[in-house]
């Protein structure tokens, strides 16, 4: 039986829908977004300080640039650059995706940005795009009910993508030189009332896949073969995303949601909090971009 770690509440605003915990190595701090309150926060463990760094933009995902600025992925598949308090649109929308929005995003080792795009009204499936460093968009895969969290295996040869409404995680073979994906198959499925639905995903250095399953009150780790080998309980029903951080990259940060799907829904006393705990594993920093569309 796995011992429950000591779980710390870092912040409890509470977030309406917290997402995208990303460790900024340069500043030894954690960034995350609450896309419904339209804020991006920064937490610095050394000082305990939490500050709002961007406000007024519903960022469903963001990436770190090499110079410390951010790219924001927004409604209507708009992309904006945020630096020194200024937010500037760099792409109005992806062609044909003007009536939907981005969801999670991920940077590969070559500097491409992978973007999940939700289904539009009248279109039954969402898509996965790749944006090259010069801003060219390529659709990699469609057929998702709701594309969500993404992560690469330690060797960059596999890409994990959560499909929340389908209650499964897919894994693709990933070709880093070309950025192509192939051979999609099911990595893990979530069945039963207590299993929740997969949302955010990250991978540790041993290939373990950590999943925030919304509705499950927990974060789980799956072995590289898809076997569930650990589950950590939280005082929040709707964990939304996970990311490693800290100077040793061994702290797992977990964002959560306080939004009720139905009035009076039980969401837990710490719903909307940012949690942290020592996971017994470690991750690697997210890749940065030098994206100049």
C-alpha cells in the first residue's frame, strides 16, 4: 500500500479552473493560469510570494519563451505574446478554427508547439495541431472528443494526449525530427464513477505518467506499460493539471477547479487550491520556445 504524502496547499484563491502548472527554471518559480478568472499567477517558493503576472486574458494554455516572456493560447484560437505587462496578438486564429478555442499546449525539444483545439459547434471532434517556430500550423490528428493534457516520454519517442470526454489517454509514436505522429492507441482508460476523467498529464524521468483525473479526488501515476501503480488523494474533487517543479524537479504541483458542474455539487473543502507534494519521483523542465511568427 502506497503511503499518502504530506500535501501542502500553496494557494487557495480559489481558482475557478486552475490549469497549466509550469516551472520557470530561470526564476525558480511556478506559473499557472486560472482561465475563468483570466489571471496567470507566479509562486516563488523561496519567498512564499504569490503574484498576478497577467490579468484580463483567458489563457487556456501558455508556453515559456527563452527570454522569459510568454505565449498565450486563447479563445478563437488567438495567440498572443506577453512581456513586461504588455499583451500583443501575434496570430488572430488558426485557419478554419476561428469559432473554437485552444486547450492545453506543449513544447517539443525542437521548439514546436503542440496545441489541442476543441470541437466547434456542429463539428464532432477536436484536433491536435503542431506550430513550427515560424508559425506554420499543421493538423496532426483529429477525432478527439476533448483533447486535453499532453506530455512526452523521456526519450521523446512517445506523445501522451488525454481525451477527457472519451475518458482515455492516447499514446502516439512521435518523430522528433519531423514532428509527425502515428500509430495512436489507448494507453489508459478511466471507467467507473470514482475514476474521473483524465485532464492534465506529465511524465517523470522514469517514464511514469502522472494524471490529474477530474472528478476523482486524486492524482494517479501509471507505469510506462499503462498499469496504475499509485493514487494520491486530495481534498478537492476536480484536479485539473499536474507539473513537476522545485530546484530538484521532485515537487509535484496540482491545480484544481472550484467550478460546480451542477448546483450544490460536492467539490471538496480545498476545491480551487494549488497543491504541492513530494512525489517520490522527479521530472524535467518544460521546453522553452523562441517563437517568432
